[in-house]
C-alpha cells in the first residue's frame, strides 16, 4: 500500500509546487550522480523540504558513469576510474518521454524517480533525466553519461537537456501547476528559456517585456560561485551549434547574452525575479560581480538528521527530545554535561579511526589532536597550506604535542593544478612520516564525509578570501561538536565567535578583498597565522584544558549547529524567494 499512498500524496501537492533544478543532487553514495558540495546542498534542501511538507520536486540528470571513482597511486597522484552502478537498483523508471532539440537533432529524454519521504510523511520526488535510450543516436545517448564533461558542446548539451526538457518532463509526469522554478546555479538557466519558448511557440526573439517579466515572476536563481572562472560561459559558435541559430539569435535579441557569449549565470539572473547568494558575505561579493542585478543572500545550511553521527544523535535524543522535527532545539545544547560531550566525540573519533585502519591500513591515535581537511582539491582552497612548511610544522609538534591530519577530496579530471595539489599533500605526508601522521583518504563521498565531520577534532578550511561561497562541511562539523579553524570567509564570518565556536585564521578582509590565488606572500602570511593559532591557542587548549576544549565543542553545537540548518534555510526560501509565487494575492 505504501507506493499508492506516496502517489496520492504527490497528486495532492502537485498544485503550487516548487520545481528545484540542479545539475547534481546527492541522495547517497549508492547513487553517484554528484561531485561535491553543490549536489549535497541540493539533496539536503530537498530532504528538508520533505520534512517540512513544502510541495517540491527535484530535477537533475542520471549520469550512468557518475563523476568518477578516485584512487591515489603509489606516487600520490589521483587516478580517475569509471563508476559502475545500475540506476534500476536504486531508482524507479517511469514511462514518460519528452523530446528536445540538441545540436539540430531530436533527442528523446526518459526519466527515473526517487521519492524522499520526510519526518512527517510528506513526499518529495526527485526526477533523473536520461538520454541513454535506444531511440537516440549514440552521441546523444552519451549526454547523460558523465557529470561535468570538459568539452563545451557536451556540457551545454547536458544543460540543454536539464533546462529545456526538464519543464516538459514535469508536465508529462503530471506536475502541471509549478508555482516557482528554482535554478540551483547557472547549469539550470535554460529552464526560463524553455518557459518563454512555450509561451511564444518557439519565437523567443518576439518576446515582449511583459512576457519576459511573466517568466521572471516564476523563477528563482541561486548562485554558488564567487570565482569568475566558475561560471559556465559558452562561445557564440557553441551556443548556435547546441541550441540552434534561431534560439541563439532570439536570446541575443532580448538582451540576455554577455557580449555575445552565453554566460549561464547572467542568463539565470536575467530571467529571475529573486536572486541570492549562499552566505551573507557571498551576497556582497556577488553584488560586486554583478552590480546590474539585485542579489540577496540566504545562508546555506545542512540537513541535521542526515549529518548527525550516530553517537551525536543519541546524545541529542537524551537531552534534546524533538530535535529531528525542530532543529532549533540544538540551541539548548549548552546544558549538556561536558563529560557527555567528550564521550560522544570519543565514540565518533574511534569510528573514524577504525575505518581508516580497516580501509587504508593507517593507525591513528585517539589521544592525538586530529585535524580534518576534506573538500574539493583546487588551488584557491589551498588544501596543502598546513603542510607547506614542514620544518615549521615539526617545530610546532615538538613544542605543543603530536598531530594527525586526515585529508580527502577529489580534483576535477581536467584540473591539473588541483591534481598537483593532491600530489603535493601526499609528498608532504611522506616527508613528515614519523613526526606528523598524514593520511589521504580516497574517493570522498557522503559516507566518508559523515565520518570525518564527526570524528576529527578540528575542521580546517583555509581558502583564499573571498573565494569561498559558503562551505557547508564546517556546518556539518559544528553540528557534531567539531569546531572550525578557518579563514574568515563564506559562512564562517557568520558562525565565528573567537574561542567560543572555533578560531579564525587572520582577520576579516571584507567583501572588497581580492587576494590573488597562488601568491607566495599571501600564502606565507596565512600559513604563518595558521601555525600561530595552532601552536599558541588550539593545541594548548586540547592537551592542557580538556574541559575548556569540550566547552568549545558544546558551543559549536548550540550556536552553529542550531542555526546553520536546511530547516531554517528552506523556511527562508519559502518566506522570501517563493512568497510571490506561492501567495500571488498578498
């Protein structure tokens, strides 16, 4: 009977639904259709929407070959291997089909479904578009094979399937009354183009201001990228090849191209009535990058039931009943005895240690200060900053006590500097052997992230400011009583209370800062400050004042874990971004 109840519930919420489009949506490691933070945030958003009964659907692609499976070879280099999985093992194939024109060819698009059931029983379906169908040419079957291909024509073809076929697929399935289309990053920015084209029978060039405004009333755009190079931008030739000369010309005619180029961020902003960044600082940075648009900010959050470790969840069950339904209950974690805070973390730390020993053969010491550095490997994140001066790190250990560092994170296959960063980390690990234990854990995903954010003692994040949009991994750590040691950027500007929720590396440089990436002077200054805080503040507190360190853990939960949640975030979107669409008469 359960499937029928789910379908009935979906039909009841089909009116005034929020359609959430994202190039990647993370359900779990068993469905490898995501690469990192953007997809995990999307999955957390939809889980929270389901918990709160917000009528929503998710739309993404299925990616038969996933992103890639990462291995680290004996030289410390990243090796990319294909992911092998069967969608039919985890998703429900639907009979629905729609057609879209890509590169002058008719492409048939199918769909899979996974239903997320919330705490209160509400259901949010996630739809995975699929072009690997026998009706399609081999080149078109491959559109939904790999996440984020490097060839521009292939990448725009994927974005065309998501944006142009996605709205039609929702109607085909039965979601006929979408109140708002939420574009999660520029990859989804062809959605409003599809809506406009449907209004005008394909004659986008004929669109009036009123018709464009009607589309804007229904679209919300979220940007996650404060780095100009991170915004997809396609040449006029690629745009015309993939979308066709008529549609490309129509977009130029109504003024939504960027000097003739198809900039997906500008396209999404042009067609959206509400635009937001994903942290308060990121909103400031985005307004400076795109001054022609009104850009607000809704700070990201994390889905508390997903990211609370088993030991953390049991602690909350004992002291904060109802925390699953009301995440703000975590605000009262300040009353939890410190000895229980310590015991809870010790259990999570031992779970991580057992996993590292079992899978990677590296023995970590539960009594040693353990730092976690796990995120995408790309130059601006400077994952290797802690290891950049081995002699200084050895001296630090001699003075204040032993240190362990646990690394993880993938580099995009085409990001050679990112892959070089991984190689440098592993080279430094070999050089520090015997003094500092450093381990690089392969194939970072949701399961490994959950172990890390709960099991390490400190969560380290040291990007070049102001290039961090948000940084939700630190929120997950805080939820589990793991304080951050971080550059003041992204969410940490809002969550940081020095010595209470964690520690800052340097000072707040402001939204106008534009530090160069890879500058030895900048990296040297930040590295020196990182070593200073570790040596003079963090390590002495960890080894010499365990109750005070546990108090920081507790405050991280009470002050950060209670606020930086997707429950709060989704409520903000409903009240601010979707209000006009959901309540047009107000």
